[in-house]
């Protein structure tokens, strides 16, 4: 009866491992240790298996069944991949047409949220505003707020003028500009509409220091005492006005 046990163990092992054993592997798979058990394994191998050129004992019926199994597996895998590909294509086609209303369809309800269009590319108007705004923090958030407002050229000019005016206030100058709001906050809150109060000491046109400071911001030459200061101030004022910084 040892041969029957060896046969069962070898057959089951070949199916489980999907490989065929050498003699040493067959003895290991069946836990053969005594001389009688080893002889039983050798008997089964010689009777029911064929030794190939690689030293493996092959069983023809098991080999055929394994080949058929793997062939079916590959076929099933290919079919599954094709089905999944078709399902994805159908879902994509449905998604592309989901927002296309038929002729008599009623308007979208609250349960149907329209897809938001992407923000337009950063344009020249935003670039002008961003260049004028003194606090260069959160540019993407600023652009979203800017695009939400959809300002035209005239409004952007008003914004820039307000920025420059507010930049001369003590609040924005304090502690190196620490209290300047982020551009996104400034835009979302409509801060260009704020009424800016600038005291006499803050109006650059009323003091020599203010005029010289503005000249420096404009990139003009420093005041030369060879010319009258009033004439120099008028030159600075005219240049500041032309550049929208008066």
C-alpha cells in the first residue's frame, strides 16, 4: 500500500506546484525516508511517469491538463481585458455626452451641477496688477480672485491707482509692509474702493523728503541744488502723473 500513498502524494504535488519533480524532489515531496518508502516512490515514478532529458519525471495526463488550463486562463484573461476596455469606452462616451441636453430637456436642477469652465490664462491685465501690488504672496490665489472679478482695462487702472495710493499710507508702510493684505484678500473684499486718508505728512508732494522719495521710486536723478526745487518738484509730479503714480 506504500505505492498508493506515494502515487497520491506525487500526483497532488504536481497539480499544486504545476511542475514535475526530479527523483530528489519526488522523495522530498512525499517525505519518503525509509528504504521501503523510497522504493515505493521509485516504483511509482517508473510505472506512471516518464523521465525526460532534464531529469524530470513527467506525467502525460497532468501535463496535458495543465497546458489546457493555462491556455484557457490566457483566453479568459484576454476576454476580460477586452470587456473592461469596452466598458471604459462606453463610460467615456456617456461622460462626454452627459451635459448635452436633448431638444426638449428641462433645465438642469440643483442636483445637476454644471461643470465650471477653466480659468482663462493669465493675461496682460493681471500681470499689470500683480506688478503694481507690493506684496508678492499667493499669486495663484490672487489670479483666481482677479478672474472672478473679470475687470476690464478701466477697472484695472483704478485698482492700480488705489494700490499705489494705499501703498503710501502708514498702515501699509508699518513694520516693512507687514500689514499689507494678500492680493487675493484685497481683490475679494473690493479694497480698491476703500477711501484712503493720507495726512499732510503723508502727501509726498508737500515735503521735500516726499518729492525726493517719489523721484527715487520713479528712477529720476536726485535734486541738484543748482536748479530751483519747485522746478524739480514739477518735473517729478509730471512724471508721476504720466505713470499713474501721482
